[in-house]
C-alpha cells in the first residue's frame, strides 16, 4: 500500500461519521508529499478537498468555475488562473491535484488517452455544467454542448473525458504548474483529456456564442461523474502514468 493510499485512508477514517466513504484507491501520487490531504466533511456527509466537493450520493465531483471564453478557438476546456485561460472555455480556482486525488478516491484509474495495443486506457468521466438561469431555476447540460466541433459545425459529440493523470516534477503536480484541468488539444500535462484521436490538431474546437447562454465571467459548477466503461473494454493499466522527473 503506497503512502498516499495510507494517508487518504487515515484522513478519511479520522473524519466524523466516516462510515461508507468510498475506498481510497490512489496509486502513484505519493510524489505530492507526505502531509494528509486537507479533507473536510460537510454537514450532509459530502467531502470537500480544497474547492472540489465529492457528492457522495451521486458519486460525482463538483467544483466552481466561470465562463472564460464565449467565442474563439479552444485548446483548453478548463484551466486554472496560471494556465491558458485566454483559450479555455472555463476557468477555475480548483486545484488539479485535488481533482486527481478525488478521482482516485472514487476508484478511477488513470492511463493512456487512446487505447494501447491491448485496448486499455484511462477511465472516463462525463462533464456537465450547472448554472442558475435568469428565472432562478438551476440548469444542467453536458459541457460538450458549449463546444463547437469545427469539422461538423455542430456541438461536440459527448464521448467522455479520459482520466490521464498528471506527472510530477520534484514533488509537484505538473498539471498544477501548467494550470490544466481538462484539455481539448493534447499539449501539456493535465488531469482529463478528450478522447478524440485527432486532438493533436489545435484547430478542431471553438467556442460558439450561439451554443453558450452565458456571458464571460458568469459562474457555473462543473460536475464530473464516472462514465461506465464499455462492456468489452479492457481495464486500464494497473500502474499510474504519474512519475517523478
């Protein structure tokens, strides 16, 4: 059992009412340091790590974001403030390492973006956007509905986002350093990435005003939900992509 698995287990066990918490299934992020993650148990039983909430009943992760770009080329789906916000659909104050930790806590495995020779890749999640409309009602839609696929001129097809996981450099999560949560263009370290096989092309996607009902700066909530793997899909690699450089 690696160090982060032990730390997660001890930290969760120490929280009030810890029974029934999903197992801490994290491998390969011990590079992040030896201090227990600063988990907080909320009154409704949910867990929070930094800006990210684990909604236990939904088995989903939720974190705040704002609309960063309503029109123009997109290379990043979700960036932090030290990332490429100028070409990102959404920006967030959530920490990439915290997302990676909580995805492990939900039992997901990181791995290759595209299937390897044995058909294995990282587990996938669906990403949805929640916001409050002008009428005060809460809305929810797949994040793909706000992204234009320039090859078809239509909304991006919902396929899920691959948990590729970040590497580590001298004990630091590189996705934290680069400011990437989710990428549309496969360039840089990130936690989640599109499974589009042509994502080495940075011209595939854009923000289309007709698809986006909000203005830049308006607040939303991003919700990540584990996506069931296809019945015939091989399990992802047992080892992590994370590495110390």
